[in-house]
C-alpha cells in the first residue's frame, strides 16, 4: 500500500520577531532534557508506533509531496495550526488532536476539504454532531501495552494511588472531595500516594503504578483519558469519580455550550473497577471496590488488550483513511 501522509505540529508561533521560534525551540530543547509530552502529541506518537507494528508505511509532515499529490488523503492528526501551513486541496482526515469545541473552530475551517473529523470518544461525537453531522467519528489512540504492563514479581506496598486531575475549582473540590477521600482512606488504615496532573514526570507515574494495588481517579471529564488507561494496562483497577452531568469547561459553560452527559472514564466496563458520582457515595463504593478487588473480580488489563492496543487502534485509523479514500473516489 501507499504510505499514509501524516501531519502533526505543535503550535510554535514567532513571538518577538520573524523567525524567532527556531532559536527559542533550540534553547528549549537544551534546557528541557525530558520535556513532558502533551496528551495530543501522545496521540500522534502512539499512532505512529501502532502503524510501525502493523508494518504500515507513512510519511511525516511531507508538505512538498502532499501538494504534488492532491488526490491522496492528508491525515492531519493535529493541531489545527497545521491547516494554515499550505493551501490544502487534498481530502482531509482531521483529528483526533482537535480544538476543544466547534464554536472555537479556526477561521475558514468550513472551507477546508475535510471529509472526516475524528474525536476521542462517543460523548464528544454527540457534542460535535450538531455542528458537523455525519463527518464526526470516534477514534481512540492505542495504549502501549509493552511499556505499560504489570510487574507481578514486584510487591504492591501501597493501597491506592490518588490521581488528582481536577482541572477547575480545585480549592472547592479539595474541600468537598479530595480531603474527604484522604480522611476516609486514613480512617480505614489504607495507605496512599498522590500525583497531581501536570506536576509529575511520566517515569514517576509508571513507578507508582507498580507499587499501588489500585488507583482513585479524580477528573471532571475525559475525552479519552490516556493516563487512566495506562493504569488499566498495568492491571491496576480504578475507583473513578464520574460525576456525569454537563461539560463544565468554564471557557464554554454555561454561556456557549450546555452539553450533557459527559464521562470521566469514557472507555470502561466492569473489568476496570467501580465508579462513584460524589463523595457521599464514596465510602460504600470503596467498600465494594475493596471486596471485589481482593476477590480478583477486576481484570483491567484484559479490557485494554481487547479494546485499546496500539495495533487495534492503528488498524481502526487505517479504516478511516480508507473510508475517506472511498468517499472521495465516489464523489
């Protein structure tokens, strides 16, 4: 088969004078020896690894080639700034590193030859469909189950990893949710470690997953949720705060969008763990969770192996590319 034409670039505009992004990037690379990888870039990197494992060839950011072959599909994983790089004539498969909401679409977005839009999960599809109709499809990126796997010989010495990804009103939720959870764990004599999103190195997360028996995942909503899925791949069951309700991103809610329902764990089944909507339900759900975990009723890695491997998700991506090719060929 022909190589896929993949495009992904982080936004990096000039700041003080034309062309200054190049020396600024070089300085960043020197200073940040181990820069954090954003969730959106992880989508691009994991897709490439999945394609490599399937033996599917691809070009990366080859703008000269794509301009000379306007009949071939341009796979713009993201971000939207890539749309501004050349005058696109190719049929475009856009996503899943998309902008947050259709009301924030880039200028002229509707004029680009975008045939399909990939978003990370089903609830996002429902939020986007009123704007873009049947062009919107769900596609999750795969999890590297070789990198994220259990170490059965390493003893689990910590009961829970408390993973704090509360984005907004953090002070409020510290009082109403996080502190009460800490107190309940202490009351029961359960040990726990803590990580806060954006304030740790990936290797620290990786190490703690091999020390902790389970994870408590706190987040208002997730479009996919790569971090909690990495935990599942390590066979760490999760007790997830899944409050549901409206999408409360303060940049949009309630003036610009009042979509519901959302989920904090959009990829999930009974093998993964248990969920609770608010702290009031937490003590009882915690008790049920501990009973099920101790009786071996969770098998979270099996869920990832069945639904979210790198190879499976890369194959699904290829199917979207082929669908765009077919739709274009038939007008």
